[in-house]
C-alpha cells in the first residue's frame, strides 16, 4: 500500500463506494465530509470531518497529508467545494478528477417543468398546490412567500431552526422504493414535486413514482460548472486511478 493518501471529497453514495473499492485495491484513502449529516453512513478508510477553511485550507491540508491524488466526488449541486478543489489541484499540481454522476433526462410519461433556480421553482408552483419539497434544509426559505401552497417537506435530519413556511408538514425519512414513493405521494395527495436534478439512483424512485401517477415535477437544473476532468461513475474513476498511480 502506498503511504501517500488519495483524498476523496465526499458526502455522496458514489464517494462512499469509491472509498471502499479503492481500499479493496490497497490504496490509502482519506474521505472528507462537510459534517452536515448527523449520523453519516459508516465509511471505510480514514475519515476527516468539517470544512478546510476555503481553497487555501484545502491546499494546506493536501500539503500536510502529502496527498497523491484528489477526487471531487461531492454532490452535483455542491458548487463551492468543487471550485475550491479545482483551485487547490491547480495550485498544488496534484492529479485531480471529478466524479459527476450524469443528470436525469425526462422519459416518456414524465411531466417536467425545468427551471434554473430555486426562485424560478417558487414562481412555477400553481396556486393551492400540495407540493413535496425534496430539498435540503438550506434551500427551503425562498418558498416562504407561497402562503397559498401546502408543502410536505422531506428531510433526513430534523431542521435545527424552525422552517420558515406558512403551511407545511415535516416528513423525516429517506426516499424509499418506487412502490413506497407511490404510496407516499398518494397518501399525502401530492400534486407537484420540487427537486433538483441530482442524478443517481437513490432518489430516482420519486421520479419513477411521479411518472406512474402522472404527478408533475418542477425540476431545478444543474448549475454551470468550471472546466475540469470529469468522469461519470465509480468504475471509470477506479480505472483512472489505477492508470495514474503505479502501485509498487
Ligand atoms: P458547498 O456549498 O459546495 O460547500 C460549502 C462549504 O462546505 C465548502 O466551502 C467547504 O468548507 C465545506 N465542504 C463541502 N463539502 C465538503 C467536504 N466533502 N469536505 C469538507 N468540507 C466540505 O457544499 P454543500 O452544498 O453545502 O454540500 C456539503 C456536503 O454535502 C458536500 O460534501 C456534498 O457532497 C454533500 N451533499 C450535498 C448535497 C447538496 O444538495 N448540495 C446533497 C447531498 C450531499 P470550507 O470552504 O471551509 O472548506
């Protein structure tokens, strides 16, 4: 095993799978989490938690740990850490790759309105709708101006501060299988879903359930990103690492 670690900026299912598979191949791995989730799923290998203190902090961390390769496997909407990763890779000259799972694309039967911001999503909700908000707690505030709408807010952890919405109920759970999502949407009489185009399979079941039920989705599109070396899945990143780092 090489002593020089690979640093994975994580917080996604793909990052966790990548860490396990790199360790199985005898690489030393440090996974970095922002620390947003109270009880994150157990990760294999070394784990550090909390911000680095901007791009400068990340650069200092890379130097202090003698990191050999940086992998940005953060969520498609986590923009700041990805920008910091690009800056840090350029500044330190270490190998760098981003794992970016492909976006979802509408299929026959899907009823999507594609918007480019939270604010546009707020305006796109018809009056008196019953909306599933499948968004992180830091993205809820803009919806407070829609007092005419009933929101079902689904989150993993309870919010630390009360939600600033007029008419809402809180659902503390993770997305389930498609049939569970169908039952959930039906039981809550959801007329619209608002979510972000995160890609991946874990939260795709609600999209399938909406298709089955004919429920419209207001889909927030991905933000534009800086140029970087991007690979779409864990397998292609593993192949890249194997080629980039020669094991003894
Ligand atoms: P962000 O806006 O891009 O990052 C904000 C700050 O959080 C960064 O500048 C950095 O602080 C710190 N940070 C973010 N990811 C980090 C990581 N993996 N390790 C160490 N520090 C990190 O990110 P975000 O949208 O708040 O997301 C935070 C984390 O949650 C990410 O790791 C992401 O993969 C995960 N996540 C996000 C979403 C989402 O919807 N955005 C969904 C699922 C999971 P410093 O500048 O101090 O280093």
